[in-house]
């Protein structure tokens, strides 16, 4: 049982989700409120990510999948995109050493094609440095799109059918899951138990559509740079009040 003090009553958490997905939204609006450029918000968002990752690790969360950059985000202003693509480089230099000390392992899902070489190098260095860590997996969804992920999986499955690796009748939900990008995650925890979206938007925006079939959804008006340990506790507290039936009664 984890407890966090608040003014009126304690936040008590008896049930910790094994896999949490976070749509980190609101960096630009956070910066605008402070009359700063949008990139200022993205930088503050990285501070929040480090703090939330360590808090989730302390709680015993096994996987934290964060929506860092979608396939649709390329439509943003070029300077903003360039800044975001450089964040993994800064992340490795500034944040990864501390996460490494906290036994965090870093993985990445998404389409690597089109990503700058420096971005790919930083991600690979982070992955290599932390590959033997046994704690929380921080899984970056970078240049990720859920529908594209499913399309790519269908193409691979179709090719394997053509190559007579199996028959169409052998295709099951489990087999499809093995062809998705999340197949690199521990089998029991591939699907998020809880998905959090910050900034008040009420949609998933192409984030893990297959994996989120039975995820509990939590939406908060808090902008991502302001999302902290207490905000994470509040989200998990709400999760504790949910009864997950998975289609049953």
C-alpha cells in the first residue's frame, strides 16, 4: 500500500497498474501561458518525464510507454520539429544517467526511417547503456502511429502466409500481437492497464489503438510540464476505483 499525504485525506494505492501509457500533451500551451516559445514547454516536459518515470519506478510500475512524437507531428513548424528531434540527444546527456542509476531500461517503438542520425544514435546509446537493467521499462513511442503499426503488421503477416509459414486460419489475436511493435515488451504487460492524457483533450490520437482495447482511460486538465508525482498518484488512485471486467459482468 502506497500513501501520499494531501490536505483533506491520504491518497492510498493498493493496486498498481503494471503498464501505464501517457500521452504527454500541453507543452506548447504551458509555454504560451508563460509567454515563452513552444520549445520552452518541450524542454520543461522532459523534466516532468524524468520525475514521473522515477515516481512510477518507485511505485513498482513495470512499463511506462510515453507518446513522444507521432507520425502526424511532422506537420508542425519545422523549427519545433527540429527541436523535438534533438531532445533525445539532450535526454541522453542530462537524464539517462540518473534513470540508469534508478535501474530504468529504455526502449523505443516507432518508425525509425526519417529520424535524424543524431536522434537515432542517442536512442541507441540509451538503449545500449540500460539494456541490462531490470527495473521499469521506459518505452518511447517516437515517430509512432497506431494505424501504421497495424498496417505494417498486416503486411508482415500476409508475407508469412505467402511464404507458407502458416495458414490464414492460424491467425489469432495473439499472433497479431506478436507482429506489433510492442512485441519487444514482456508478454504479460504488452497492453497498458492505464492510459493517461494530459491537457484536457479527450482522445487517444492514434496511440496504441490495438493495445488500448481494454485500457482504463484517465484524462486530466493538467498540462504535461505540470504533471508530477502527486498527479501520477491521483491518476492511479482513480484506476484503483475502476472495476475492470474485460467484457464480463
